[in-house]
């Protein structure tokens, strides 16, 4: 766990290639969630939205086929 002082070491983290802003996360949410779940006329239950978002995250992470392999062995 990081010490609280490490939260202000932005230059160090940037030098190591880490993102320190929220823009990357916000863009990911827009890509994964917004483009699928916020289309006109759509309504989702929590369970349905969680299911489709889990699949989309796997697709974008290159692990889509892993999901189906796991389902076959379950």
C-alpha cells in the first residue's frame, strides 16, 4: 500500500510512465460503457449491464475468448 505522501509524487510517477490524471479512466468509461449502454432508447437492469460490460471489458483487453473457455469448463 502506498504511503499518503506518495500521492503527491506526480513527477516521479509520470517519469515511470504512470497516468496521474483521470482523463484516461474517463475516456475508457466513455468507450466501454457509454458507447454500448447509453444509446438512444436503451434500458438496462443492473445485472444485464454488468454482464454486457464484463464482456466488453474482456473484448477490449483481448481476453474475450478466455470468457468462453471459462464458461465451457464451469
